[in-house]
C-alpha cells in the first residue's frame, strides 16, 4: 500500500474540488447535510487516491475555464463524474 498524501495538501484539494463543482462545504456542515466526520473521511480518501496530481491539474484547468473540463477515465474509475 502506498503512503498517504500530506493531509494539508489534500484538505485543499477537497476544498478546491468542492468549489469547482459549486459545493460550499462549510455551509453543508452548518446545514447538517455534511458532518465534520464525513468531511474528514473525504480528505482521508483523497489522501489515499493515486490521482492527486491529475486532480490538481484538473482543478487548474477548471479555474481557468468558463465550463468545467470533462473528467478522464483512470483505470476502472472515472474521476470527476461521481461514479
């Protein structure tokens, strides 16, 4: 098993992905739609993902685009589709 990524880096990747997709994580917690534990588990899952550099690149493209870039397939999973 590969070592987990840096927690701070992945915290910001999760925040960036949420922002790029129109999700306000703080508001979701405040409204009870997301628990702090769920948020922490999301960051932990991000830390274990082998696509962190691709995610960072996708977020960079999303920030410069007027529409979100299409996700690309990685192995058996499609990143960014919620699948």
